[in-house]
């Protein structure tokens, strides 16, 4: 049972006897020291002569030996340093079993309080510290719910982000018969209340980057609440642009490049909306309505139909493959998209004016 001199107990490879079939398995010394019944545990280390009880090893083990001495070498130690630790409160270790969803190491007297099969490897009462021994036997039927322990989460609010998800998945509200994302309605309402339509350079001027980033994170969670920083109309305007820019598929992407290039009139542009689903068409009309409101205040905000179309165009269409690495092609295509949106916006404004004079609040496409 002697160990090689100068070898640390904690660094040695130990083996714990299991049974005649499984033989033994490697174990750390720190695990052996925590065993509740060392007299029932047989251990072995290469160099020892056969198996010995853990109790005998612990009895001869001292803190000095663990630090670099030996086990069972007969070395003496000063008073107070020899033997097992003193004034230690005993307990048990109960572990969660991820395979069964049950508990391993629970006192066997407590097992009746859990559904059958959820208490593996219980600890017998005789091995428990007195404070943990059950004083009564569980009453028949006194159990937890017999369904799976791991089930549906509770106290969890269902949440869908506002930015970067398909239009079909965002939270929406009905406006004039169309379903409009709540995040857009929140920003537009706050923008109008603050007089943002009269602000010079609205939708063109960039806001403070720090305030804008914080507001976008907050609005991504609370779609119906004006975020901190929402008292800045440029933050609100750019939050609207950001929503269109981060759509996985840009709003006007279904229109072929050739159609945009060859579209000659606003009426023809507006007729293209019939290619879209009702959901997408509603959002396009909502955006045109907002852009028309901005252009109607151009004497104050300096944002004409061309100006608002130019700043919105990059957020509505994806560059074709052949233009992505060619700056001149990007510029040319950007101008074509802006021209398409200008024609679309002007025709929409004329139709809206006629509809308003006739008492209708919807634009006939």
C-alpha cells in the first residue's frame, strides 16, 4: 500500500472497484475523499499490492501527504495536522439527469414524492446525515405531476423581432383594409406628432449614431412603444428606412430589372402593384402615402418628390448581380430605381388628390 516517494496523491490515477462484470473505472482522488461510505469502497492504484478499502487510505492520509508525501508511509505529522478534516458538515449531492429528466442521488425516503422513474441511484437513509433523514413516510398519492418534468416554459412572453424578418412574420395592425407592421405605425405616429414632416432634410439627415442604435434595439423588442431617443425626428425617420433596408427580401425585389428600366409612366408603375400580394401591396401603398406627405411639405423640409425618392430607393431594391462590383453600374441602376419611384410617387399623389376630392381615403390601383 506504499506509494512512490514524492508523488502527489491527487495527481495519481486511481481505480474504483465496481463489480465482477464491469471490473473498475478510473476516478479522481478528490472524488474518493467525498464518498459517504469509504468502508464499502475498494480502490486500487498501480504500485499498490492489490485492492484496499478507501477507509484505510483515508485513515492514513494527511493534508501533508496529499501535498507531496505518501499514503500509508508511516510518516508522522504534528498534532492537529493528522487525520481527516475536522468540523465538516456532511451532506449529499443530488444531480440532475439530462437523459431521464430525473434526479440522481436523492434520499430514498424522498423518492415517493416524485413520479416513478425520476429518481435514479437513491441514497439509503442509513447513509444520510441525521438532519437529512426523513422523519415520516410519504403519504400515498403525495406526488408531483406525473407528466414530464421538462415541459413547456412558463412566465415567458412570446416575442417576434421587428427588424430583419420576413414581412409575413412581423406584428401587424389593420389600416384602411391593409395589414401594416406595428413598428412602422409607431414611428410614423411619433414623427407626425413631433412635426417631423416640416423638419428640413427629413429622411436625408443622419441621426446621432449612438442614439439611433439604442433606439433600434429597443424598438426591435417593443414594437408599439416609442423608444428612448424617439424625440429626435431624424432617429424616427431613419428607423423607418432601416426596417425596409433589413427586410430579407427587399420590398420591390419581385419587379424584374428590365421592367424598372423600361417602365415609362407613373400609371404603368402603379399597375405593377398588382403583381404583389395584398400584404406587400398594402405596405408599398403605406410607404407611398408617407413619402407623399413628406413631398407635400417640401417648402419647409426641402424634400421634393425626387429628393425623397432618391433617399428611399436604396432601401427598397437589391442591386443586380452584375452591378455589385461595378461602382458605375451601381450609380446607373440607382438612378433608374429612383426614377421609377419618382414616377410611381407622382402618379400616386395625383390619384390620392383625386380620391380625396371625391371623398375616398383609398387609392385605386
